[in-house]
């Protein structure tokens, strides 16, 4: 008989926690998982999934007008935000149910309560009950960072945007990261007037400069306003119910919704980590080693709470590696090289490996191949938007160091191209591959 109630207690049923719980249970561990909100976590409930559905929903505005050019009679078009919102949230409910069933079918006990750390082997539930476990895994994710200015309580974060009563006529989006660009694109396509406010003139910092420049050019062409080097000083609600935003230097703007998307901080506040001596970094992230071990021997952490790479597939891999290491007799780490990522802006952009700037800094001599083309899909676009693909190659070895692209479907294309980088392929391998015509992806094997 074990001296503990469980072999593993997981705090947080999101991407990392669910995978870790399920795999640990399949290795024979007795597992419980606590969730304070909804099973599935950020990605499923208020992140990747509902966001991508909103992107799809918003793209119909353009696609319906293309359809007419292809001979379809579309009739009178109108858009109903509540219908899209409810459809998306309905699918989120369905997915939440599936995640719950997965836990159940793997004999993981789900405890629908907030849990905190009471000691190296003890968690305390919101109800006051204490539970012991041989190992504890913290997978509580991250939380939107909200700036501190008078009236910030009138603003929303990405958590709330999926539940808006009404589509904003005028939306201000604060931030220059991927979440800001994605929601700016969604609401612009849906017909809202969108203004992006950013503290510096740099957006999407981790992506290639030229690709980001193209994104900005296209976004402005589509009517998104950008106010760079700008910051909100205060927000007031007017008698008419609008939000009056003071941007300093006598700049006052009225909007009806403000989305703050200025990053996400590890959700470690009030988690009781001091009760087990779990060390935190400067941003409040849990410090872990390559095996996801914290400074307390019995406690591990995976996913956004460790602030390594805040992406779902990474949290899932970390959770899986944890389970295999601790319960599967197969200690393993994960490889953080060449993680592909995308921004589902309109059009989307995607990248893997080094940007041109990084490659020049670290490798000196690099070759840059690019294709600046007009996708066939865009022939009816009034904006004549062009795609741009770039490949960065090490001049000495010929190995590909990075691929970056913007254009329709670029995340779908980049996922496959990322395999080539992971396999250490050279540009020659792409040149040797026959083009698949007509496609946008063929530009990758025709790069000059
Ligand atoms: P989470 O999925 O956040 O799960 C943590 C869970 O812990 C939550 O369910 C939370 O309620 C629960 N919890 C917290 N504290 C406690 C507690 N004390 N007790 C009990 N339960 C607790 N990633 C991508 O890869 N692609 C994308 O396109 C993408 N889009 C995104 C869009 C948005 C708007 C956002 C916000 C995020 C997006 N992400 C995307 C990031 C992705 O959602 C996260 O990287 C991922 O969910 C991290 O998984 P996790 O397991 O670390 O945490």
C-alpha cells in the first residue's frame, strides 16, 4: 500500500496537464487532476481552437465576394456575430466533453476545483480537503498580463472576447504579439473598425522582419489602423456607453471595445509554491530543468507556467515526456530546436528556424532565397496582395537555417517544410524536388 492517496496529482487540465495525466495513467499510475475552470485549458476553451474558428468565420466576408466573381449568386449578405459566437462556443462545449471522456476512459479522477500546494506531497483543494501524492505536476498555464492605467477595468483580454454580447463597431487592440494581430484581423474582416496600439514600432518580434513588414502593409491596405509608439494613459466610459481613450499628447479616441493583448504571465500567484520551496524566475515562472523537475524533488511543472515556449504542442510534448520519464521507465527530454509557429492573421504568416537577422548574426555568411509572388487565389482580391516566401541557408554547409512565409495557407505549408529543417536538409533537396503545379507551395522548390 502506498503512503499517498495518489501516485500523481496534476494541477490544471489544459494541454500539458491532460496529456501528462492520461499517459501517466496508461503507464499504471493512480492519477487525479484538478481543474478550476473548464477541462481542455486555454487552447481548447479560450485560445487556439475558438480563435481559429473565428478566423474561418471571418474569412467568409472575402470568400463570398470571390464566389460572385466565379459565377455564384450569393444574394444579400449579412453577418450575425451572435450566431458565429454561439456556434464557436458550442463546439468548445463539445470538445470539453471529449477531453473529460478521455480522462475518464484512462481512469484519471477529475476534481473540478482549484488546487494549491500545501507541501511537497500535499495539495489543498478550494473546499479545504487535503490530498497527498507521491508526485505533483503543476500545469496551470498562463494568464493575460493587464497593464496598470486608470480605467483598465473597462478593457477586456482574450478571455472575454469569445463571449462579447455584440460585435464592436470600433475595436482598439493593444499589443504587438500574435494574439493582437489575430484578433485585429478577425474583427477587421468582420467589418469592425480596428486600431492597433503598440508601445514600439516593432510587432511580432520573433518573426522575420521582411515577412512582418509585408503583413503590416497588407493589414493597412485592408483598413487596419496602426498607432505605433503609442500607449493608453487612461480610459473612461462616457455617458453614451463608449470608451474614451487618452493616448497622451491630446490624443483622445472613442471606441466601443478595447482588447488588451500584451502578453501572458505564468499563473503562479497564490499557488502556495512557497510551502514546498518551489523556485520562481523573474516573471513568476516555475524554474525547471530539462526533465521538468522543479527545485522541490516531488514537484514537476510543464507548459506555459514554465515560460519556455508558450505553445500548445510544446506543452503537450513536455507533459508526455514527464509521464514517460517518471512513470514509463523512459527518462527523456524534448528538443526545442526548429519549433514551427504561425500567426493566423489575414493572410497568415508562419516561420521555422532562424530569421535572416538571427542567421546573419550567428552564422555570418548566409544565402537568402525568396519568392515574391501573387497567389492565384488572390486574383480577385481588390488589394492585389502578394505572398512572400524566404529561405535562409548556411553558405558553408548548404543547410537550411530558416523558412519564413506569408500568404494564404502558409501555416499548412510551413508545417511540412519544418520537417526538412528538422531533418537537416539542404537547399539542394528542395531544388531536386519536382514542383507540384499549380500550387502556392511549389514556390518553395523554385526559390531563386
Ligand atoms: P493551459 O492550457 O492554460 O491549462 C492550464 C489549466 O489550469 C487551465 O484550464 C486553468 O483553468 C487551470 N488552472 C490554473 N490554475 C489552477 C489551479 N490552481 N487549480 C486548478 N486548475 C487550475 N498555442 C498554439 O500552439 N497555437 C495557437 O494558435 C494558439 N493560440 C492561442 C490563442 C489565444 C487567444 C491564447 C490565449 C493562447 C493561444 N495559444 C496557442 C497558447 C496555448 O493556448 C497555450 O500555450 C497552451 O494552452 C498551454 O498549455 P498549458 O497546459 O501550459 O496551460
